[in-house]
C-alpha cells in the first residue's frame, strides 16, 4: 500500500487503497500461536530471528540464500543427469548394425545421396551409406549391402532405391525402404526375428517379416517373387495378400487386379545364392 498523501493518488489507486482497508484482518493459526509461545519461553526464537537476519543479509550481499529444499538440489540434479545418461546409453545400444558393403560386381559410378562414387572405392561407399539416402547403381553392376545378422540387400543394375534403417534391438523394429526402379533381392537374418521391413514401390506395398524375396519394379508394375517364407503384397490403397515361398504376385500400374502365379524361374538361382552368402557373411556380427 502506498504511503504517499491521498491527494497524489489517482482515482484508481485510491479505490484500490480503500478496498484493501476493507479486507478482514487475517487471524493467526492456533497451532502457530502455540509454537511461537513455546519458542519465546524457551528462548529459541532469538536464534531463529538471528538466522533470518543472516539470511536477509546474505540476500542483500548477493550470496545465495538456501531454503529447506536446497539439500535436495544436488541429488535431483544428479538423478536427472543419470537418467539422461541411461536414456542416451539405451538409444545407442538399441541402434541396429551399421550398413556395410559386402559385395560389388561390375564397374561404374554409383550415386549415394548426391555423391558420385566409383564402385571400386568400396571403403568410400561404405562410409557414405546413411539410412534414407537414395542409392543409384549403374547399368552392368550390382551392389550388395549387409546389416550383419539382420538384413542383406542386393541392389541390381540400374536400380534406384532409398536405404532403410537397420531394425533396432528392442524398439524401432519397423523400417522402410523404397524402390523407384530396378530390383532388390532381400534376405533376412536371425536378428531380424520380430522386425518388419516395408518396401514401397510406385504402385505396391511389400511387408517383409522374415524371408528371401525379390522386389522388381518394371514399366508395367511391381513383381514380388518369394523364394521362402511369407511376404505381404498389396496394391496402393488395397488390402494386403500373403505370398508364400515359390510364388509371386504382380501389381499392375494400370489398375488391373494383381496377378498371383509361380515365382519366376530366373529368380530362383540368384535368390538361392544370396541366401547361401548370407549364411557365410551376414551372421558375423
């Protein structure tokens, strides 16, 4: 409340002053009265007042004034830091294996992201691999990529695809790849169990849960050939159909219903060889 003469107050300030004066006087709590009486009789109130004065002096001198919670502040800070360290450690350990270049055939210039790299420079190719980047393999060549223990992908000649993440150990187990043109041959390892790989093409969605298959993007549509296991295949916006080992499903891009038939004979040998190599290479983790 202001102590200035009334004549210096504005009308609004005067109304506020009058309203404050009309408020009832708060009554002291009976328990507080009893405690204050005991401390006065015992003389402990003097030390309490002295502590209060020292705190006030400390505040005036710029020193930190500590309240009852101050003893807990270091513990809370330590707990928060420990929680952050644990969370960061879990995220780091959860990461799936890094993609490696496990094989190259042919020659030419691959493009990783927007970076052209000669296929002969295997170490440079491996260093450039990042999930989500687009990879273009030149005609007459192929590139084999491995996430040890989890996935092996053979990127055929003339293919343009987006590299997926490798599935996490405990969470982040669903990953997505994309193929715009060309062919991917895929096989899964023991660590893939329980994970999901979605492969999107211009006209189809492919759901991989543990198998060996080929996803082929052609001018007329997408063909999915399954050597072993079961793969979900659907036209964009349509329901998923399961394709079992030894069969294929072709999703047309002109609106015709998908076609189910035996897998292409030309895919049996390449997929079988990929599966055999996976047993020698992919399980080394």
